């Protein structure tokens, strides 16, 4: 591997670490189970803290959002 490729790979790995989300975006949804209906949390995206105090939310795919969404610190997520 050339020196240039090694530096690029190391930079991409560093950028990926910086781009880890600060929050996981979830919504409570009602789903049908064997014995009726159940309320569960579904991950619908991720969010990052901005430089000026704002929060950027990026939803996964195309979502129909009904009701509230919640931000959970990404540290609470299992590895």
C-alpha cells in the first residue's frame, strides 16, 4: 500500500470516529404481537451536536412521523 493510501485510510478512520452520533433518534410505535398490541421504541435516525449549540437530526430512509420523537444519548446504546 502506498504512503498516500495509508494516510487516506487513517484520515477516513479518524473522520468516522468524529462522525459518531451524539444521540440516537427513536419513536414509540404500537406494534401487533401474538397477545394484542405492544408499545416499543424503534430507532428512526441519529443526531449530532452542532458547533453553535444546534442539534442536527438525520432520519433513516423516508419516515412518516406521528407524535413525538425522542433523543437518547448514544452512550446508552449497546456496542
